C-alpha cells in the first residue's frame, strides 16, 4: 500500500508549534531575574496544573510513545503489566516528593546532590558520584529523544531529498535529529525551568490527547471494541502469556521492572528538581493524584492498544531466528519503535478521509514529538543544574556569581546537546552499535543508573541510619554492577572480558531488571559498610527530622 502523502500540512503545524515554544522561551526569559534559583526552579512557585503536567510530560518520553508500544507489538499482551508502574510512580510523588520539597524549601536545595551530600556530611566524592548518576541517566534519555525526532522526520517527510547546508548534505533522519535538538536547546537556554514547565503544559496536553486518539483510531480500524478484543484473543499463545513472544519477560523480571521503572524515574534529577519547584506540599500531593488517575488510563487505553492492534493487523515474523516487524512497520529489528507512527499514518486517513486524516496524523506526530521534547528539555535543564551546582560551583568556581553560573549552565546545555547528537550520528551510521540500537533499550539502561540513588534517598528521607562511607561504596558498587549488564561493557572493557561475563549477566538479566540487580548490590554494600562506619551526628539527624516534619507553607507565585 502506498505511503500516506502528507503534503505541506506537517510543515505548517510544526512551524506553528515551534513558534509557540520559542515564544514561551522569550516570555519566560523576560519574566526571569537571572538568579540560579529562578533559572533552575522557576522561583519555587509552580502551581498544581503546571506541576502535574510537567511531571507527566517529563515521565512520558519517546519511550512511552514509541519504545513501549514497540515492545508490546513485539511481545504481545504480557508487557501490558508494565503499566502497573504508573500508580506506583504517583505514590512516589506523593510520599517522596513532599519530603524532598520540605527539605529543599528549608535548606535552599537545587539538585539531588544538595540534599544527599548535606545529610551525609558534605563529601566531595559523594557529590561527584550523585552528579555522575545524573549524567548517566540524562545522556541516554536525551539520545533516545533525539533519535525519536529522526524517526518522526522520516515518517512525516518520506519523500524529502537530502538537505544541503554549510557545505554538507543531511538525510531526513539527520535533519530531524538536528532540528529537534536545536529547537529544544534554544528555549531551554532562553527561559530555564519556567520555559520548560510552560512548554511541558502544552506538550503534556498534546501527549495525553494524542495517546487517546491513537488508541481510539486503532480500535475503530479493527471494527470496534468487541471485534478488537475478539481478535486479540486469537493472537498466538506466546503473545498472550508470559514470558512473551521473545521469551524475555519472566514474572520476576516484569515485576522488578514495574517497581524500579517507576521509582527510578521519580528520583532522576529532572523530577527531583520539580519537587523543589512546586509551590507547596499540597501542590505535589494533588499533582500525584492527578498523575496516578489520568496517566494509567491514557496509557492503557491509548498507545498500549496501538501496539496490540498492530500485533493483530501486521504480525511480526521470524527470519533466521530473529523476530522482525511486518514490512508495513519496518524492515529491521531496530524499527519496532515505529509501530505507532506507521499505524497512525495507515489507518487514521482511512477513517477520517485524506484531508482531515492528514491534519490529525500531523497533530499526533507533533504530540509524539512533544513527548520527546518534553523529556529532552527537562533532562538538559537538569543536567545543566547538576554540573553547574555540583561540579562548577563546588570545585571549579566556588565564588562565581549567579549570572556566571547561569551562563555556565547554558554552556552545559549546548555541549550536552552536541554530545547527544554525535552519539545518535554514530548509531545511525553504524546500526550494529548495540548501545544505541533501540529506544526502549536506552530507557532501561538510563533507569538502571538512576535507581542507584534510591537507597540513599530512602535513608535520608525515612530511616536515617546510613553513613557517608556506606553511601559512597554503595553507589559505586551499584554503578559498576549496572555497567556489567549493559551493552556498554564491551565498549569499555573490551569484547573479551564482556564475553567472559556474558553467561552470568545474561542469565540474571533474563530473570530480573538490571536496575533491581544494581540497587540490590548497592543496598547490601550500603548497609554493611554503614554498620561499621560512623553515621551523621545526632544533631544532624535531629535537624533533618525537624525539617521533614515542618511544613513552611506555600511559596508565593513569582
């Protein structure tokens, strides 16, 4: 069947969307006062609507709109259980977020390392390790958002010839990655957290609407709800039960992913800073309830249905022992991620007609782009804060003023964007470069690193029994273990060492989420070392507990 001819409609909608984002950035800049707190936390005065939507938009990235539906298309119904991580994530916002907010407000914290290192005595090594965890989470997440921009450009403008600029030629994938990166970088550079949060409101609304429209279109294309579920019941047995069509989802692995996907994304730097930026604990708790009620509904009855519908209409096939998508979806194992876009382009115009259909498809593709940008902007902004506050401010220029630190943070955003673009370019030119093969794979690697803050966060906020040395050795152990379970092992240690470890790591990764494995080792080391080393003083623990119990009241809107 011929590819959908999109014409100029996507261009018009994209231009309007880009103008809106840049306008938000300029207005946010005019409203800012160039202080570090204003640039990174928007004056700590965000209300319920902005807080809820910016948390949801940051949580739902291109992985949710492209990667996860691709996994459902590939493996079938078992991966639907992944949606259980959403209510747990809402509970984490409610329980962890309110405590983080109280300490941040009382003590002026900006980054996760501010809180963690302050409690454990101000260790420079611990601050560096917490910043490293942030970096290891953020870069894979930015890379997968940029990749999504390239995929969307390929689908929206399939007939576009190579673009020449600055004496070089760019394919449509490269042009899409560059365009998304530059636009996101510009409005984050200009407006900081305020710009990011405002754009997240629009992007979050687009995202939720796009999810529901995509799911509805799929159900209608399959003859309505009764026909849809009847056809699902006829899927092959391996696509209806654990461990899934590829055999990769044992019950324990799926359960640990559900638990640690939610918790890791709620303690990553971008979300942690959103807790600080909220107006009050009441704001965060109300946002948590909105998150827990609306997002699972949209996720389950939105793009999740697209993945399952595609499994029925365009079943994947096995060739030489490798599962490949249907030709209507893609031609290689790396193209499972494109299932949502392919389904939309094929079926919405059939339902709505080519005119309205192209407009609706364009809007939903912009919604998917919004999912990518809303996560990319949050992570660029968070990485800027982490490297500025936890590295530049503490070790390089401790006496730098707010203006200098803000401009250094902007430089970090530029460098991080260019680094991510370079990594995406490597993956595009070398499809066998495994660390960049699939969006969903990048998501799980990033979350596994972010998980390593959990033992420290839980101890600081609830238990208060760990020690500084325990925290340091725990987080080092967790990071090293996660590296062993990722495709980066061969890149860093060499293929010989990686091959010798592959038997053990392969077996364990089939049974459990790699983030869970890393956190388990982290927690064990943390507890053992803390048992035999000095904990923070009684006065330090007492003041932390006092600040955790004290609610200073709402922050006035800045």
